[in-house]
C-alpha cells in the first residue's frame, strides 16, 4: 500500500508538477489552484465555489449552476485552457491565494446585467425564476392579471399581447352548454357552432368546464375546438390530470361547459393568451399546470438559433416544431445540425445552450423566415430549382399582417386545404403569374 502511494505521488511530481503545501494543491501547468473546495483557473480566470461557476475574461460573465459556458468570441469550450498566450505571464501575478474575494461577484450584480430579452426568452424574471413560479406568485397575490404578466409567462413560446388586445380577447363572445349528458343534442350544438370535428375548417378558442356542485373549474385551449370537445363528450381522452378522471367518475351531467370560439377576432396565439389569463384565476383548481401550452413545466428545454460564434440570437423556442413550421427548416436537417453541432446554411448554429452574452436580434418570425429563404437561395445556388420547388409568401389580403412563408407551392396548397379552401399547384402558378389573389390570399415567389 505504501509502495503504491509512493509511486503515485512520484508520478504526480514529475508529470504534472504537483505540489502539496498546507492542504492546498496547485496545478501550475494548468494554473489551477484548489483551496477549501474552491477552484480557480487563472488561464480563463474561471473559479468554482459551492457549485457556482463564474467566468471572467476582461469582464465578468453571468452565473450558471452546474455547467460550463462557451467563450462566445472564440466559439470553443475553454476548460482551463488559455486562448491568449500573451496574457499568460500577466495572469500569474493576478492570482494570489488571498484574493478570493476579488473574484466573487454577487448574484444580484449578475442579475442586473442580464438582458431583459433573455429573461423573457428563458421564461424567467431572473436567472432562476421560471414562468411557473411567476404564475403561482401572481395567483397568490390576488392582483389583477395584466398583459405584462401574461407576456412574462408566455415569453417561452414567443407570444406577446398588448393591453388593448387582451381586453379584446377577454370580451370574446361565448356560448354555454348545461345538459352535457344529452350527447346527441350537445354534439349537434357544437357542430352548428364550431363545425364538424373532422372538417378541415378549424375554429380555435378556449373552453371552461365547471363542476356544478363544487364550482371547481378547468380551462383548456385548442386550435381545433370541434375535435377537442368531441373527445370530451365521447369521454375518449386519456385519463390524466384531475378533470378527465372526474368526468368519467361523475358523468357529464355534473358539469357545465362554456366555449369561447374565435371566429373573426383571432390574433396569433389568442387561444393560449386567453387560456393563460384564466389559469391565473385561483378558482381553476382542476388545472394542475398553471402555464398555458407548457405541460412539461419548468423542466422544458429551450432550443436556440445563433450565428456562428454565438454572439447573436436569432430565434428560440421550447418546441422543435416551431423551427420547422415558422422557419421552414426540415426536421431531419434541424436534428442533424443540432446533434452534430454543424452550421445550418454555413451561417447558423442550433443549440440547447443559452448564451446570455448573445445579443437578441429583434426580428419578426416573418422577417427571419424571409432572411433564411434568401440565404437558402445563395447556399443552394448550384442546385436547379423549378417553379414548384420555390419558396412562396402567402398573404391574407384582408389582413396584411397575416403573412407566412412556405417552402414550396405544395406546402401552400396544403395550407389552403387546411383552411377548407380548394387549391392546386397549377391554379396557384397561374395566379402568381397574373399577380392576382386567390380565395382571399396573395401568393408570391420569394425573391
């Protein structure tokens, strides 16, 4: 045993210049010092204390727990390696054992430097305050729900609402159903108000179930109310949460239903905003999650799209489908670049890592989608494209703000079909060439 220890210590002395002095250990090769469970890396000026990691270059960066941060200027991980050898000698004189307090930056100071846009993206009021915490605090406070609070909570899914828009949604006309046990009549009313559950014409909105004897409530939202409510009436939904087991136990006769359909007053994400508004009411005790459209809660992992060196953040979402639908990135392509860490179109990096020093680019989803289409044209300039495979911009002529970019005419036809409109690629090509709208939509090639 003693022989083995002697050999091990000898190895450390000659291979890594390891020195033991008064229970302190220094790795001079990597400039790493261990003292009282604290570790300081002078090469990157990085030190650990009670599971907190602080990164310093010339200025302090932000605090993270249990993970390293990338150096945004180099785009490489720095685990104790100095990228600038010229500063190597100078750093030796900077790090003394008695200067531990010099590198301890308070959490409040780091919070104050955190860009407000990042706080919204992370769904937090600060580095450690999640959207679910904000929602519970709002409920417990009993204060009036404002557009600002809703925006703070729903920032994780890039939804924003103004005070006027929120007021408009709250005043949405609703209809009530009280005899839910009369299955046939209930279905006829829902069909008359919302259309067939299997129709391509979809009406979004929210719904509120109330337990008649106790007054307990549940609010939900759907982009296709007819289909969702049909599942409740048939009791065919999976038994999860509190509402569905109670529905199956006590029957539909013990519940009333209020429906808020959006026929003409639909704003992007309206159903999620209005659902969130009611989720912040303490009376909705049959809801187990208090953040709309976020069943995974605070454990959900965001995805980010940066430039190559991760100094600019273009887009973020907790859902991969948003990159596919909003930015027209093919799911296979997205997954490949995300997992391999390669650059999309040679310019963009998909990542799960929030880099808080990155500047948040202020661009609408439409502008970003158009920018990516232009980059695709340049990147794929050697690939032949026919008129059917070109990207198109589809604009609602009655609401110019309702504009989307689709990757091909085929996707455009599919989109119109989902709206309950007949369309074909031949018809759309003809309308594009004439510069005319079709079924209330103007279709144009993205140049």
